C-alpha cells in the first residue's frame, strides 16, 4: 500500500489514539511499528458536589480532549493532515444526557464511582418486582434452557451499574424529565458525547463494547434490552444507535483540528486494552491493574453466563464477527495505593516493592481492599476496607506488604472463579496497568496462579488497542497476524515455589474478608 491519503506515503502517516481514563486523558501518535511519535496527557478535574457524588464537566472534558490531541501531534513534529485515523477508548459506565436541539448537557457526567443511586439500588435489590423477575427468569430457563434467562434469574444491581444511576437522573432532574416528554433528550456514555461533539452534532452513536457495559444492553440479542429499559422506565428513544467497534463513525469537523480526521474506532477501555494485548483467541486472558483490577477472558463467539458476577460483555464487533469476553473486577487497586501514599506509608510508589521484600511476611496483618465494596465473586457492596491483625510489633512495612499481598490475593480469587465457571483452556495471560510494574505483586500473582504472565513493552494498552482497531479499519495494518508480530513482551514472569506459609496466609486473608463483609448493613441495623 503506497499511500493512504493527502499525498502522504503510509510511512509518513500515523494513527491518533486517545484514552479517556478515570483520572486522565492521554493521546498517543503511533507509526506503523507502534512507536509513539508524540504523546500528551492531562488530568481530568473531578467534581464532588455532595458526599458520594462524583462528576466531570462534559464541556471541560471535550476541551481537554481536543487539547491533548493538538499537543500530541505538535510533539510528534508531524502535521495534522498526516493523522489518517482517530480511535477513542473511554472509561465505562460514566454518562451524561443532553438537549437534542442545542447540544447543551442537562447535568455533568455522572461517573462510575458515583454513589447517588445507592438507596435506589438497595430498594431494587430488595423489591418484590426483582424477586418476581428472578422467579420468572428461572422458570423460563428451566423451560427453554436459554442461558440469558439464567443470567436474569440471578441479576442484582450495584451502584457501578449505569442503568440505576440513569434511572436516578430520570426520577430526579426535572429538565431531563421534560426533555424526555418532548422527545428532546439524548443519552450517551463518554464515547457518544465525544463523537457528537467532534462531529458538531452530526453523528449520534456508540459501539457494541461500550453499550454492553451499561447494564441496559442484551449481549445475547445484541440490542438494547427493552425488558430492562421498561423495568427502569428508561425510554429507548434516548439511547444511541450501536455500531461496530472498528468502522467509519464519521469525520471530525474541520474547524476543530484544521482538517477532517476519520473517526474509525470507539471502544470501552478494558476491551481496547484486551485488543491491544492481542488477546484474539478464546482462552486468552488480560489482567489490567490500574485504578481497579480487571481480569478478562476471551470466550469466543458466545457470551458467558455467570452466577458469580463475571459479566458477559462484547469485546469487539468487526463486521459480522463478534468476540465476547467475561470479566471480573476488583474496584480498589490503584486507589488503595494512592490512599496508602496519602497516609504517609511511603513517599514514592516505587518504594513499595522494596519495602515489601524487607520482611519475610506481613506479621499476621491482613488488608481487605474494599473502599468500594467487594466485587466478583463476593459481590458485596456493603463490605468495608480494613486492616486486621494489628499488634504492637506491626510496622508500616508490614502494612505495605499486607496491601500488596491483598492485590495478588484478589487476583487469585478472580482467576479461581474464572477457572470454575469458564470451561475454556487458558492459553496465556498478559498483564498491563501501572501496578504491573511492581515486581512483588507480579511475582506473587504469578506464583499463586501457577502460570506464566507476560508483561508487554507498551505502557498504555487501551491507547494501543484502539489504535489497532482504527488502523485495521483503514488498512493501515493488514491483519491481526501483523499486529501479533508487532506486539512485543518486555518480561515473562514464571511461577516459583510459593513459600509454604502462603496457603495459611491466603486462608487467613479470606477469613478477614468474610469479617469485613456486610459491615455497613450491620451498622445500620444497630
């Protein structure tokens, strides 16, 4: 392929990839060898208007998005016309609604960490209506043996589910209620909002990977769930059309970057990271340890039905091919490290690895990483974070080791759940995210899982994955086989003999977890 467009040879052109994470927006300019020619990042300003509320200004986010793209291209010393495609990866379950006519948001982005719907969640989970849904679904599963009814028979809502926070908005924000009644309301996750803004309102859409994370999408039928929408009184009319993950969504308006750039991929960040790790085959596992931990397995062409909270999600849809993943997560990984640093246990994150190795064990101290409750396989939003086993001999080094061990223990929990539920041979595990730079956590995780874990050379796998998706759509890269050849591994962690005390240590940690469970409900009942 001698040229792509605008008279530039393919060797002169690059792919733009932007990852909108929980705390920052990052843009990478990639060449064909996936060398980063230019990079820029900006912190996202989080807003906390009330206790438990977590928001971001939608207009400010768009301005930051445009700024990081311009800064990254400038850093690459290339021209904006040499950017032949744009791919956008975004944090999930964060949303906004806006006026169809004016494009003005009715409220700020309501982020995935937001707890304003906690009472609504508890009300739904204890309602007779949900009890009836469970019973009817169980009966339908018995009669039809269709797995989607089994999934519905055990569903429980959590504050991380976007659907309940959207239901809260529809019940509590008058402007939104009026706009819905007038047929003048649009809903979107971050990808949809950015696409709408970049095209000056010309394109209103999302992709399958993002839609599947909203808890309003039916991954079995590949469409918005009319049943869930009706249950929660969410009008289907406000939801965007769903398109392939890798396809032409439209062009950026010429006024934004000085030249129109084709938007060729939208992807949810964890699915983008999985694509970036080249986890293309059933049994491939991705372990991301960033703000939270996300362990995902490629389940092939069929969604997995879980009874323990391994969510069946669309990994990506390209043409007629749909790839599904099953995902378990632990919400408080990087958050725990940040908290420990603010507490003064260490001044630099890089110190933690050495600190943990200065002692033989945690001196009987256990940490439960549950600032946001416990996710799969325990699924307890009322669990509390806690240290247990403190004694006069405990030092801050023991506390740091207990924290790092807890991350590896949660990885072990998720992995064991995956082995029990998903009967697909695991072919390989690849790890990414900031915490995977910690040798102590990586080696302990490898030892506990008793299998190799690969750590790639690239740092931002969500950016790389969405770059791959956008590049494939325009023929910048020819195939996934080419991507596998480009992808490189920085280090392979191999399991070593686990110290004999870890069997007991893990069992005691699990006992500490059980003691932390249902804590907030117990307090309420007093």
